[in-house]
C-alpha cells in the first residue's frame, strides 16, 4: 500500500510531489517566471521584496530583489500563475495534506472561477497577495532566517503555540493536534 502525502509529511516533515505541475503548463510557468523576474529587475513591476528586509513593509529603495509579490495580479499579465494555483493537481495535494475539502481552502470551490476572473479582469489597484515568487538576488548574498508568519522571532514555546492555534484566513493549523 502506497504511503499518502499526508502520512509522509507527518512522518518525515516534508513531502516531494512528483508531477505536480502539468507538463502542458510547465514551459508556460517557466516563461512567466522569467518575464516576472525581468519586469521586477527593470523596475516595471514595483511589488518586490528587497534585500535587507525580510518582513514588510518592503519599499522600493533596496538595492536588489529576493521576491516578487502579487504574481496573479492582472496588470502583470501572466495568467499561467493563476492556472497553476487553481489546478486540480495542486488542490488535490493541498486537500490531502490539510485533510480538508475545497470549501476549506482559501480559494475553495471558486478557485477556478476566481482565477479566470483575475486573468480576464482589469480591476485597477486590487492586489492578489495569494501567490508570490522567490528569486535569487543578482548581486547580493541573502538568506532568510527561519520564521513562522505571525509569530515573533523572540516568542517562547508557549507564545508560539498560542500564536499557531489561531485560525488564519482558511488555513487550519494542525500543530496542536499533532502533539
């Protein structure tokens, strides 16, 4: 009997998902990544994470970039990201890992329709912060310290457990139930 992704994650703390990206979408995603990195480095796309700042606000005064924000925003013009984010393959794995159904996911059953709306819209200043891209800085050594979102780096074990027990925007934290 094959081990599920959930069982592998619970046992090893990580999971490798072969063939997660549909072969028909892979080349399009690679090109979208190259386009987004070029737009960010040229200054055409200002929503970036800058070297020297691990946490927001990032600003645009940093010397180099380590991330690109809002890659599903229609103004960026790269619909491949929305197609991947809403893909059946990705949602199947996420639902297995979180032990939930579509309606428990942040984009839920509406993900495909929502992504098509993102792809086909021009609704101004709306920023879709659901999907970002990490990139290598061009001219700086840079690494990120280990962290958990919404948990202070100085948190005690009890403070970390308390912070992790809070429900965050449709993402269920299972840490407490595993201990």
